[in-house]
């Protein structure tokens, strides 16, 4: 079992930046592939970014490539999502995900981008 707590969301203007953090506790952090998903009102949850267990590989949705960067710090048991060049369509609740045999989810953090 792993517990995930997201932070760092907020209100930002178009073109601004935010950094989301996801602190993991419980089982060994390095055993888990980690990712970020988001869900906008009235829409399904969608993939944003993922990072492999050791951090050697990263994956991004086409909509965020070149603007978002996922990283992880094993010493702090934390995964980050640096979001630059934010757009109104990035507005959503962002969820941290840990994957090992099954998915674990955090409670989500709201990101709102004003136009």
C-alpha cells in the first residue's frame, strides 16, 4: 500500500507556471512507476505524464509536451510536475498516480488557469 498527497495547485494566469508535488509514503517509492493525470469538469480523467521507477524514462501527453516536465526525487519520496506556459485548457483537478500491480491515487489538487 502507498499513500499519495498532492500539493502545489492554485490559480494562475495564462502563460504562468506552477509546480505540483506528490509525496508518497508507505512501500518503497522506487518500486513504483509514477504519473500525473487530470480531470476537467464534465470530462473523463486523462493521462498527463509518467516517469519510470528509476526516472530514466518519461512520457507525456501530446497536449503538454514541451510545456510540462515530470521528475522524481527518491530521497524525498516525491514526484513533481513542473508546468510552464499554462493555458486555460489545462484547468483541471490533477491527480498523482502510483503504479505497481495496481493503481494508487491521491486526492487531487486543483489547477485553474485564467484567460
